[in-house]
C-alpha cells in the first residue's frame, strides 16, 4: 500500500515541468515590466536578485508560483495513478475505493455481509 505521494512522483518530471511553467510566468512578468519580481521567482536558474521588489506584488507572484507547483505535483500523481490503473494495481494506493474493495474481496465477504456492517 502506498501512503505517500513521494513514492508516486517522478521528481525529474516535476522539476522539469515546474521550471518550464515558472519560466513562462517569468516571461509574462517581464512583458508586464515587472523585471524585479520575475528575477525573484523560485525554481529558476538565475543570478541572485539585487533589487527589492514591491512586497505586495512579490507575495502575489509567490502565491501564483506555488499554485503552479501544486498543479504540477497533482498532475504527476494523477499520471502515476493512471499508470497503476493501466497495470491493474490501483488498489496499492491508499484512500481509494479500489483499495477498500480489494480488501473486502480478500476477506471473501459477501455483499450481504458488507451491507450488514
């Protein structure tokens, strides 16, 4: 049984995807004239920032950056779940109905016994 998404994630793909999205986000910020904020974004290969960006705008940009990271991580877990489904191994993931149903099958419980509980 897998309890943690850390076992279900391809870290190289997550890193590649988040860097690509952050690069796109950085480009949008630069197009808007927000070069200081663009330079301060995480997950990019850039020189250390020298200017201090506007705090409110920086907080908003960091919030968006973490939302992008969250979307990338969720996508990686969904892709892993689909891989397990294609292999017929989805019962290995905790918290899913397939795991519970697989457990009930292993216990050889009848529908009536399950409904009685």
